[in-house]
């Protein structure tokens, strides 16, 4: 299909912002698509939160996660790129360029420097061995494909695309009218899923999936039926690539708060609580998909809840 002209609104192209750390024998690159204030105030993005909860955590949240003056939230769209056992694994592919998202204008017809940001860490699209879509929302699959002429083609032509089977079925176009997100995911199958299926690159999985000796996928339903995390365990180090189990730093201290995008709110809370408990008990770094600032953190138990104790050494966005 042809691509209409990108409107003047929407995120501007980003200067490449990349950082690298190592956990055990795994190298981790943070690759930003963009990071900015969202058009959503706290009561919209996190509808069951209260102003008092945000004010209580101002020191943690402002200015990189929340602007107290405007009440606007901040979010990043980013990928985690891993080098493990000789392979390159790309976790989530952002919103993508040139995609039409009728009910999600923030993601529509973008023109970002995402591929240049990948190149800044020495990765060409053809180098990627595995793409992991933690779930199949529009802002996690967008760079699965790119526009070539009038056709959507796989961005990473030599990769196996790992997709959770439950989301693979749930987000088929004929089912959108039954979902909470509904038309928010319109066109996603057509421009970001079907082309990689047709290229024979998709492998679906359920419950759990071992990527290699360091990395394992685990189903964590709630945000979507197939929402998942990636566990890293290597040479005594641990991490959890948390996808959309959380959308904001406030959820560490107020884990009952959900975003407005949860398909099953109770299941989302339960999955988040299990992930936090694992991270706290195993000293695991938590790397969500949308956290701005330093992007990742450590936490510990405090009473019946949790407290964020330290940020990862990534530079702030």
C-alpha cells in the first residue's frame, strides 16, 4: 500500500541515544526510537491513580517521568538489543515509520532515526538473528517491517520473529471489536505481522520458550493475553525485560495502579506483582519497554510492597 505524507505533528526524529552494559556473558544495548512527554495526563494514562499518589513520589518521578506543572506523563519507546551466545536478539521493535494508526495519532506516520540508532551500536538489519515481540500492540511490532516502494517487507530479513501464540490469535483483525484496545491496533496485522508471516519468519510459542542458555521467555498475561517477559540469567547476573508489565516508575511504589491499556486489569496486577517479587528476591535488573530517564532499575521489598533502590547506568533520555 502507498504511504500518505507524515503530518507535521508527532515526535520529531531523535539524535541517536544508545548505551551498553554487560550482565554476565550478555551484552545489552539500549536503542531509543523516541522519548518525550506523552499527550496523556496522569488521570488518562493511569486512570485509577490519584493526584496524591503522584505528589507523594514527586522526587522519584519529576522531571524524567512526569511533569508536575502540566500533569503530563513521559514515556520512551525503545528496544533492548542483546548479544548472547554469538547471536543478536532484538526485544520489541517500537512503533515503526510510515504506519497509519487511525486511533493512535502519536504512532501514525512517524519518521524516526531508529535504524540509524541501531547502526550506532554496530547492528545492521541483516545482522539480527532473533526478534522478540513481547506482545503484539502497535508500538512493539512497528519495525517488524519497513516500507519498500508500496510494499511492507521484513526489516530484519534473516531473523526468526518470536511471537506469543495467544496474542497471535487475539489480535487478528476480525477480533479487534472484542478487545479493550479495539481499533487502537487497527492495521497492525496488515502492515507489521502478515508480511513476516508470508516471508516464513514467524515462530509462535506459549507458556515459556528457551531462546538460549542465558535467555528464556515467560508468559505474563494481563496487559494482553500473550504479554511476556524475557528472563536473563548469566554468570550470576539476572535481569527481566519486562515489556509492558509496567508503563511508569510510579507503579513500583504503587503496584495496584494500571495503565489504561490493560486487557485484563486483575491479571495485569498479578503478573506485575510476580515480576516485582522475582526481581526483588533475585537482585534482578528490571528493563521495561517504555521507561524514560535511565530506563531500568533495581528494587527491593519494603513491607508488603516494593521500593525502587537504584537506576541502571544508562544515560538519561
